[in-house]
């Protein structure tokens, strides 16, 4: 991504990518097969991505090559419809994807499942392993007011002060997991409200940075890859994420056999170029790129995006596309027409 025009054109191409993944996974909504929902989203995303004029590289995807047949970490994507000579002129792009964030949500027909993609120039997104990460996310007004190692009550007081509210007026969102028992207790003890979600901390984190969602912060432990993709959105939204890797099974509330030993996890992240496993990451550490693109399309209805709607002659999608270069945030409502000249377009 070498100029504003290229960034705008790629943003629209990435919109097509997330729309395709959302449509295919939405066809499986409520069928109770999360693996199938994810599989069709991956296939659709990979097929459309290969038509994008770029030399893309997956830095966060479906897993290691041996575990994922497509969109695996290190996979080269894009430019499939062009000659070798033409591809040589395409921009080099690092890409982080979550073809279906909220696989359980889609399988159950629940809210807030989305298809997501983040991209930047080469080296612009942290190559984070699929391990746990503690996070706190706030909007633009609260940048610099929170500390991931501070007590929950102190962070809530600082957020309330920045927003000109009482702590009792705040709503914190977090995953409904046993590991968050103390966090939930601390939020309630401070007097704030809390919204527990079953899945989808990526879309929840974005909601925390957008005014009008009535979510003022996300706190708690989720996936590191989702943290990087959220950071790309924060960079476009001028919000803030602070994060730190978590290795301790007791803090995660899981059996030691369910997570790799700390030494093994540290060796893995060092192999991915991360030298300090105890570092506290901020937005620019997770997404250091100067030219960042974030695209997401709703699969099921949510607080930020509506889900895919099907009608006789096509379908309708609702997406958001954000870029850092021109600080644009576009909500895109697209009607995909499949019928002939007599098709009835529904708005």
C-alpha cells in the first residue's frame, strides 16, 4: 500500500472479501454446526481474496499450515487472476483474518457474529500466536486514562472522569468465562454495570470504542489474534487497546493439560519474532503499520452491524470499512442482486 488511492481501492476489495465470507456463513446460521459455518466462511474468503490485486501474506489466520488447509499463517494470497509481470507491481500486504468471529454465535443464530479482515503494509501487524491475552479497550476519550495492571476500580474511575460520568453510569463488557469471576466481582463492587457475552470479544471491543453503543470498556482475557485485529480497528477509530500475554493456567481457569507449558509457549512466540513475553502492548505495538485497513461484515445482527438478509432475488449485507490514511469510516449497506431484469430490489 504505497498511496491513498491504492489504500482506498484495496479497502473496497477487502469489503468484497468479508461480504463473501459473511454471506456463506449466514447460510448456515442456526444449523448448530460451528465447524461447517467456519469452513464455508474460510473457503469464500480465500476465493475472493485471490482476486485482489496484491501480494498478500497471512500473518494471523486459521492456524499453522499443518492445521489449516487455507488461510494459514504464512500463506501467500492475492493476484491469482493476473500475470506474473502484473503481480510484481502489486503492493505487499500483511493480512489478519477471522473469517467467522463468533462461530458458536452463528451456529446458534445468536447476535454479533461477523466476518473480519485487517491489513497493513508488510510488517504492520504483530504476528501473534494463538494463545491467551489480557486486554482492556476504551474509546478515544479515554486514551491514556487506563492501565492494564491497575485495579479495576481505578480504571473505572478514570474512565468515568474522562467521560464526565459517574462510575455507576458505565457499562463494561467481557466474556462470560469462569476466569473472569473476580473481574466481574470487581466491576460490580465499583458500582458499574456489566454485560457478559458468550463469544465475540473482537466485535465487543470495537463497540467499546464507538460512541452510542452504551459500552464504555472491554476488559478480560481473550485470544491474542483477536487482540491484533482489534488493534487495527482501534488505530482507525482512534481508540486504545492495552494487552499482555497470559500463560498461567490458574489465571485462565483451565486444566494445565489444556494449555501448553509456559516455556513452550514462550519459545513459540519467540519463533514468531516476539522477544519479550511479558511486555504490555499498546495499539501501536499490536498494529504498528502506517496504512491500516479494517473491514467487517455482519453475519448475524449485532450492536454495530446488521446480519445478512436473504430475499428471493439476492441478499443484503451491512459492513464497516475503515482506513488510517484518510481517517474514513464507511458503513456500507449493499444489496447483492441475483435475479434477471425483472428482479425486485428490496430496501
